């Protein structure tokens, strides 16, 4: 199964993946294979069809909340739906690249044993690799992941920023940005350089295409400076120089530029006119880190860039965010606020939820508080430091954040649209 699909994949467009995967999966006793991918807002799972299949976004959509496939996606668990003995058993498996949750796989298996489950898990892993390898050249997938058109700023930002989730045993990193289809000037960045993890968040002034261009310029300048070996303060200066060269002093960007040394747990950062980072520790304690801010990049006010330091403990979560999170207003015109924001993160950290799922739920809460319509970009970049060693961990355990054995597969009868009847 795996060898045949891998061999076929080299000259295969993404549109052909469901059909080819179904053909090769039969060698392992799997039938009725369906591939679902999540949309940008992580609200639903959308059926990936071939070139002659259903139109993207109009058919084959399963809710993430309250469904068996949704639980497989949220928690990284295998979920099963028992059929009669002759028909076999339906399995829902998360499609995960590292810890980046791409969607779910549904297969019907003639066997219900450990070997069959292992084969299904490996098939889901190979599908994840193939989707990631082919997604940058696939407009089919890009359209499928959208429930509405992107504005120009969002089109630029999503193609500039790294994937929303990363993990390697030392760190788990996840980011979320709303409104996903109407981005102005927010962008985030993370990058690995040996033992160092670089974390960056920028918020460009304005809510128009110029803000998007400004954010893209800041991200490009920061990335170029970092790859030349520039230190934290110098990266901020490089961004300011690029903005002033392009715009004079008419546009500016605020931001946090941080570096985590995974060998020691020392976090260093520079504040360029932005909200300070938050540290969540021990499932109960949060700290708003203080560091004298320099001026926003592009204003050339001459304030010094001071590098500040914090010693982290294994399990600490570093949170960078923009003001669209805390300044989102409810129906009574009250702000979501920093206390509500940090309390939400602490409570869900205590629940043992994985970092990506915590952020997905946070963004739902912020959007619901604002009646679904944000007036400003709301971005969060979270990094959990696990420790100094790159462990050979199983992807499912890294995803769920569990250190003990994986949870048992759930069992439910499933309706046609994927909702569960427990």
C-alpha cells in the first residue's frame, strides 16, 4: 500500500490523491477512503475530491465541534464507528504532518486489530506528507480551505508566514490569526536555527492594503537580517531601515522579536512599541513580562532597543499577541481584555489541551465575544518549551501533549454528515 502510493505520488497532482490513495489502500484491506482538510478558520472539515468531484466548499463539509471526525481532529485520536460484521468498521484518523493538523482520513477496514490500525495510521502519515509537498502548487486545495474569498492582505500573509504549527520534541509552536479572510497588517514568524528558536510578531498600522504591504516588508526585512546572523536589536533596526527607506516616517510597525535558547530555557526579547509577552507556568500562573520598549519600527524616534531576558522552566508557554485579541469588544462595548485572555489560556492549559487546540478555542471565544466580526487583526503566537532534548516522540503524543499512553479509541455510531450519536 505505502510503496505503491509513494511511487505513484511523484507525478501525481493533488487532485488525484483521493483516487490513487483509495486504489492502493485496498491492498491493506481498506475501502471507502475519504480525505478531509480543515479550512483556514478551523471550523469545518472539507472533502477533497478529484477534478470531476463536487465543487469545493459546497459539499462534503463536516463540523469540527460535536462530531466524531471533529474529535479525531481536535485531540489526535483514532475514532471508530462500528458497522455490522460483514461491512467492517469505519475509522477516522487525524492527518498530521509533525503536529500540523491538516484534516482527517476516513477508511473502512475489513479488520479491527492492531496491525490494521498501524497500517491506517501509516497511511494517514503518508497522506499528510503528500498534501504538504503539493499544497503550495495546488489552487484546488487553496480554494477548498476557504469558505469565503481572501482579501489581498490575507492572500499575501498566508503565503508569507510559516505553517501554523510546529513541534520537534524541544518546543511546540502554534499560531492563529483572525479574521482569517480579512487580514490587514498582522504577521507572525518562527524559525529554528540549531538550538535557537526565533519568535516574531508584527502589527502594522492601518487596516488597508498598505498595512498588508507594510507587514510583508517588515517580515521580509526581519527574515533577511536574521539569516545574515543579525542579533535581536539589529533585526529591529533592519526592519526600521527598510520601512523608512520605503515610506519615510509615514508608516510604522510594532512588534516583539524574541529568541529562545532550547539548551538553557533562556528567553531573550526586544519590545518595539508592542504589548509584552505573557508566560504561562504550572497550569495556573501567568506573568506579563516587562521590558522597556523602544519606539515602533519606522518612526525613528531614537529610543534604545534593550534586550531583556527571562529564565523559563520546562512546560512554560510563551505567548505573543496583538491588540486585536485584547481590544475585541462585546455587545456592551466592553473589551475582551488582558485578564480574560490570560485566564482563558491558563484554564485550557490546566485542562491539558494541546497548544494548537487551545488557540483554536481561544479564537472561537474572541470571535464569539465580538459577535463574529473583528474590527482589527487578532493574532497569537504561542511556544511551549518542553526541554533541551529532541526526543524521538510519537507525533500523536506531541500533538496531544500527553506523556502517558494514548487515549483509547472512541466508539460511536456516525450519521451521514459525520455527527456522532454516542
